[in-house]
C-alpha cells in the first residue's frame, strides 16, 4: 500500500510538471503569435466577445497540445527528458502551426483574408481554421512520435500532410455542386463546419499512417500515400452515405447552399470524424 501510494504521488508530480510545461509552451506560443501578427486577440475575445477569434485561438492551442502528446508518450518515466522534449517539440509544432496558418490563408481558402474575416466575426472561416489546426496537430503528433527519422522526417511528413489537406479541399470543391470556398467567404457557417469536419477526419486517418517507428523513406511515404488515398475515397463515400441515408428528404447541397443548415453539416461532419476514428483504430 505504501509503495502504491508513493508511485501514485510520483505519477501526480510527474503529470503536474508536464501540465505546467505544456501551459508554458502554449503561453510562449501565444506571446509569439501576438508579437508577429500585431493583432489584439485578447481584446477581441475579452472586449468584443468575438467567437470567431476564440475558435481560431482554441484550434491553434489545441493543435499544439495534440502534437505535444507525442512527447508525453515518448518520454514517459523520465521527468527532465520529458520537460526538455516538450519545449523542443513545442517549438517545432508551433512553427508547424504557423506554416499551417499560411496554408489555410493562401491555399485552402484562397482569395479570403482569413485574419480580417475572423476579426469581423466570420464564423465560417473560423471553423475552417479550427479544423485545419486540429488536423495539423494530429499530423504533427504522428510525424513527431515514434523512433528514427529525426527532425527531417517529421517536417517531410508534416508537409505531405499539408499537401493532403489541400488536395481533399480541392477535390471536395470540385465535386460538390456548389462553390464551397465562396460560401465560406460569404459567411456560410454550414459550409465552414463541413470543411472543418473534412479536415479533422483526414487528419485522424493520416495520424494513424504516421504513428510508429520510422522504417524507411520509400516504405513510409508509400504507406502515407496509400492512407491518404484511402482517406479521400472514404470521406467522399461517407459524405454521399450521410446525404442519402441520414438526410433522406433533402440533399447536402440544398442544406448548405440554400438553407445554410448548420445542423445538417454538423451531423455529416460528426459522422465523418467518427468513421475516421474507426478506420484509424483498425489500422493500428
């Protein structure tokens, strides 16, 4: 009993240290983002109660936290190693998030000034950025976790993950009967929630493909491409299935474009995320 209590106390102290380190990493990331963007995010949240800004920041911080879970699992049982790795990986993951922000701004939803739209309260753009950051955190988690490969492989597979997120957006934009990006730009929250779910779902699948030890460039890249391809097909199949089975008296096109029905998009997005978790679990 004494030994178990001592082990429990040690575990609690260890966990408290990791939580404190994670909060420290997130706070430093906050300060750096505020410094380089020159945007008064605190005032937007505290003074204007801007939900769009809050969603943007929540996704950014959650993405970093998800990525840092790799450090917690890799360094478990070695307190100072865990703390040092958390700050090192935190710096790299925060940098990945900044790259993801550029990709979201310039590639995934081009022609839209994301920061301006979010400051103006555009929840549609905020939901897309939220989903993009969560997906990036999942990809970062898979890229950073495991042994072998080093920092180079982490960044290579992170970049490949960003490419996959761009491709899935382009394909959904091409094969849906409406202009998804135009709807998001116009503040259609239903369209933003839909793309948010798509990005998170693909991130879940890609995380499963990246987790585990580095085997070799050819093997790992081939595995990633296969998972990405399967994920894209899977997401489109789920989209069609929900459209036919769970919304039998209407279509997603009508619900998103005409009715701007956030509930219908939330249902479809949730189904995608749940099914992607099943696919990822089966692949482990």
